[in-house]
C-alpha cells in the first residue's frame, strides 16, 4: 500500500484524476461482468403461461 501511495502522490493532479477515473471504470466493468455472468439458481415449479386470445376476424 505504501508503494502505491508513493507512486500516486508523485503524480501531477491531472494524472491523479486520470488514474482515479481509470480505476473506477475498471472496477465498474469488473462489477458488471461479475453480476452479469454469475449463476442464478431458481427453485421454482412449472410456470403456466396464460393463453393469448386473438381476434378471430383477423384470421378469416
């Protein structure tokens, strides 16, 4: 951690902002990927879908 602080503190303020933005973007991408590709287990029974009523005049 000390090495990172030394490296970060030697950067210019504009470079520090850029480094923080890049870190946040990387963290956000990893978070989105981990949420998107995690396995979801759903213990549900069969879901009965209702039948759609269609207009019989369209099919004549």
